[in-house]
C-alpha cells in the first residue's frame, strides 16, 4: 500500500497526547518524518514535562519511523522559529504544519478573569498564529527563491467557536479566530504553494473527558468490538489527507467525528431589507421583524 505522506516532513504541535499524538503517529505510519512538539503542560496550561514528546518519538522510532522531539513554547515567534529550525536542521526541509496545541480554562463569561481570558487566547490563537507566521514566511522565501513549494497548514478550530458553547467564551473566541485566520492565510499564501485548512474535531481528549455532560457522551463503548466513535484517532486520517502533497483543499473548515466528515459553510449574507435611503428607528422597528 502506498504511503500517502512518504518523503514529507511534518511538524505537529501539541503532539504528546490525545488527538495530536494520533496525528503524529499516523503521519509517521504514512511515511512522514515527524517533529513532535509538546512542552507537556496540563490541559489548563500549567506545568511542563519534557518526557511527553520524547515518549511519542520513541513510539514512532520503535515502529520503524523517523521523528524528533521539540519541547519549546510555540506561542511566541521565537519558539515557533525554534520548531521550524529543528525540522530544517534534522531533516533539511519541511512540508506540513499541524497546529494542534492549545489550553482550556472554562468559566461563565461574567465570572471570567483577565488571566483566564488572556491565557486561553494566547494558548489557542497566538499558539496558532506564531507557527503559521514563521512557517509561512519560510515557504514564501523558498518559493521566491525558485523552489517548488507544496506545503500544507492544518489548524484546529472548534464548534465552540463556530456554533457556540456555554462557559467557553474565551476558548470559542480563540477557535473562531483560528477559523478566520485559516481562511485569510489560505488567500495570502496560496501564491507561494501553501494551502491552509482547519478542522473541528469531535473526540475524546483531555479537554472533553472530564467535562460533566460531555465525558459521558464521548466515553468509549462498553462493547470492545463496537466502533468507538469518539476515539481521537478517527480524526487523524482527515488531517493526513490535508497534508498530502496533491490535496486540492484550501481555505476550508472541516468537521470530523467518528467516520463523519462535513465541510462548514462560511459566514454568508442572509435576508436583506433596503430602503434605498437612511432608515429611521421607527421604520426599523417595523421592517427588522423579517430579519430577526
């Protein structure tokens, strides 16, 4: 069977556990050389453990694949550059970036602190911006130098941002921002041979398995022979497909759960009223009924 990522170098952030680990393992099985980035923090961003990324590298190499660990913080441009440098120093090139890293600090909006807001925006949105910025600049420079670039960025959004979720205003705002960022960089970087897409995974992760009402929903089936709809590995084939050299998709957001893949429709205009002149408030009280 042909390995779909043979010869490609893929960087996966947040690759030490859960969905990110599954992405890294599948990319390696499909022939990619993988940079496993994870600083080993808890789901809320606290602490650090350098052994987390190394353990995934050991799994990949034990199975005959090639991987290297990175434990730098990718929420800064300097950290993102370090991850890029690791890929280039070890493998000499890089073809794909999966921005899976992020943190979660749920709180009802009126009780949320500045720290809880800022930390999640940093861990999610800036943690996607920084690698996209540095890798995007690298691929632009390679393209301008005459190299044939066929690169792919896969970001991670969420239904919390695109549809909404109570108690996740910080997380949802960041994830909605990631979806918009993905569409814009797809437009900007396409001329340099770079594609950008996002996924909204629905799976059992550290961010879902302890949430009341959610952990029961995503629990593994009692029957060991039943299809485990919420296994995080179910999402990884879509990510690997988006990383392939000849994948045509760009600027899209895909929902993935179990064996189900859907494409999200972008924001679009709906019903319209047009007076052809400035409205009065009184007129809008009557006419806006059709819009609201």
